[in-house]
């Protein structure tokens, strides 16, 4: 294309030279009208023609080449800009295209490219923003086109459905083999409204999802969008709430029934003094149990609402252990149990809330006393490890099933009937967990290789 343009310019220059030659010929012809021999006149014409051609041809050729070189340079610059645009660099050139037809065409094309570039940049920003939103969503999102091929599967959906990014472009029926999801997508692809469904995936039955599908408007290319909401935690929390209400009702109903029965017995027919005292002692014991239950519930409510504050002070671990063992001495002696205390020198003093730390350790020791058999040994220890303070309470009871180790700190949670709580409210370990977390620590439970359970409280390593 460039050579053709230059050739046309070159031909135009030759035409200019030919015109110059014709003019020279006319001039020579006028000279020939003068009287002279024919041979001399012919000789003059030939010499004049050759001289005119020799003079005009180089000038015309040079002019044509100069003009074509200028045009070629402009075309080359336009081509360079076009190549730069094709490589993705859409910055405007620093020079002017000129005011002729070639410049006008170049400016129109440049404006079109700049407008396309602006729109592409906006689309790129929108796409990046959408990808960032989809990647940060905890909900799984799937997008299929009108032919039923997956166009997008975000990270959450890949984890939920156990698929990878290579699934894009494949029919959703080949990738997702869940009948409820397939039914919802098929309904949405037909343009109909699909009701949300609660379902469990075959590969992960322990998790519960809610699937919602909707059709994409025809203006957007058609297709359907499916959103998966993981409601496992909501269902678990709802189950915990129902269990909590049921357990509270049970824990309150039992002493209330006993109190009412004994009060009615006293009212109907007053027994002798010894029986009356026995009935009143039973009523007092159940009243105390109810009072303790309500007290523990109120404390858990305050801890949940973060209404309890820490009053930090130096604490002596040895002194706290000794005071708790002395408080529980009647129960320990009644079961002929032994309590050993071991406090490492660097773990003797720490900074904590003395009253709350006392409650933590007391609940753990009381739990160990209740569940350890007669003549068993209970070990209390304090040590430092990796900058943290560790308090451990190990019992000699039946241990905890591995699947229940992470749930023993739930309210009213019972491992099994054989480990039902004798005399407790079932809220002690839940209070322990909240008090330890209030200190910025962590409470865990595990089984000992030799039998029994060991509870570990890990506190930040603050020295007194």
C-alpha cells in the first residue's frame, strides 16, 4: 500500500517533467520558424529536447521522491501508532497528524481507538472489582450461560462443591451432580422463578447450605446465577439454643418439682419433727441448687455481654491452688482422694484477676473431684512454655470421647450418661472458657495416655 502511494507520486512527477519537455519543444519550434537549413533545424530540435528532458527529469524525480518520502514517513508514524495500540499502549502520540485528508483519517481512527480504550479500561476496572467482590464473598456463586455452561465459579463455590477453576466452560451437569442444584439451575435457565432450598452436599454431609437460583436478563446474555449460603453455623447455633432452653428447663424443673412435692407434703399432713427437718433440708438443698444455677446463668450472661472487667494484680499460683484445695477438702476427704500440686519457680507469680483466676481453677478442680473415682489422684500444675503460663488440672476419671473434646466447654453439654454431672449446674466449664478468654487465653481438654482427662489453661505470659 505504501509503495503504491509512492509510485503514484513518482508518476505525477514524471508528468510534470513531460509537460516541461513539451514547453521546451514549443519554444524550440518557434526558433525553427527562422530560416535555416532543415538538417540544422532538426539538430537544434533534438538537442533542445534532450537538454530539456535531461534538465526536467532529475528535478521531477527528486521532487517526487521527496514528496513520497514525506508521505511515507507520515504513514510509517501512523502505522507505528497503530502497532502500539495493538500491543495495548493507548497513550496519545506527541505529534500532529497534519491537516490533509491523511491526517483527518488518522485523527478519526485515533479518536475511535481512544474511546475504545476508555471503555475497555472501565470494563477492566469493573471486572477487577467484581472479581475482588466474588473472591471475598463467603457465599458460593456460580454463573452459567444460556447453553448451561459454567462461566464463573468463585473461590467459595469451588471449596463448597469441591471443584477447581478448570470447570469453567464445561456443562454444569458434568461438574455439579447434586439433583437439587441441577433442578434449580434448570428452572432458572427456563426463565422461571426457583424457590430457595436447604440442602446438604454429598461430599460434605455435615454442612448445611441454602441454594438460590435466578435467571439472568436477556440483555445480559441470558443464563442463570446460583448462590450457595453456608448456614451450618446458624443451624448449629440454633441447635445449641434449643438444647440450652431444654437443659435450663430441665435443670429448673427437677428442683422445683421436688420443692413443690415436699412443701405439699408438709402442708397436707405435718409430719413429726425429724421428718419435717429432713424435708426442709431437701428443700434447702434444691433451693441452693436453683440459686447456684441462676447465679451461673446470670454470670454467663454478663460474660457474653462483656460486662465483667479484669482487675489485674499479682497472683501467687501456689497460694491459689492451696486455697482451692482447702475449700474442697470435705469433698476430697469424703472420696479419700489425693491432690498433688507442682508449681515451677518461674510460674509461681503472674499477673491476672485473682478472683476470676480462682473461679477458673476451682471449677476445674471441682470437676476433677466429681468425676474421679474414690482414692484417685488429682494433679495441679503451673509452668511456663514459650512465654505463656500453663495451668493444668488432671483427673483420673473415665476420660472424654475424642469427638466430644471440643464440646465439653458448651453450656449443659453432657458427654454421656455415665459422666453426668453430680451436683453441678453444667455451666462450670462454660464459665471457665469465658473467663480464660477474658484474660486473652485459651482453655483446652484432652485425654491422658494413662487414663482420665487433663484440662489446660493457657494465659499470656505476664509476670507479676
